[in-house]
């Protein structure tokens, strides 16, 4: 092996191993919104999307508040597998979801960072 390769191999090895490791370690800093999404947040986003679809389908104004019965046809998920009750999403830590007007995000009674939609995401315009 030539002297040149002897000194290049550790650098190549570090590059091959180091880049993926660095990517995995710093992904939450690179893309913080996706790194924080938990089950409750996912449920809230799904409820919000169902509210938007309901309003769009039935021509409802931004200040209209749907009921759970209104949203059930728009909530497409495997209820049994995800621990839902009565075909409605359930917060994994026991919170209750609160339906809001179509122009706002739904809320979880627990609140806080993992139980709300991130403020970086503006409410959808309807």
C-alpha cells in the first residue's frame, strides 16, 4: 500500500461513518418540527385535517365548530390498533381532545409542547 493511501484511509473511514452519525445526532436541530412530533401531536394534526376536510366538504365558515359525529367520516385510522375509544382519537397520556373552530388548531387538555401543534405551523387558511 502506498504511503498516500495509508494516510487517506482513516479520513475516508471517518467520512463514511461520521457523516451518517452526525446526521442522526443533529437531525433534531436541523428539523425541530419533525423531531418533536409525538402521538398526541399527530392526533391533533389528524383532527385538524379532518376539521378542514369537513368544512371544505360542507362549505362551513372558519368559525364553525364541528362535533365528533361530524368528524368521524373524515378520521381515517385504524382505531383498534391506535387505542382509540368510540372511534375517536385518544391522547396516549389520558388527555381529552377539545374541538375548536375550523380556523384554529384543536387542543389537548394536558397542553404543553408535546400536547399541542407547534406554534411554528400557522393555522390553515380556509
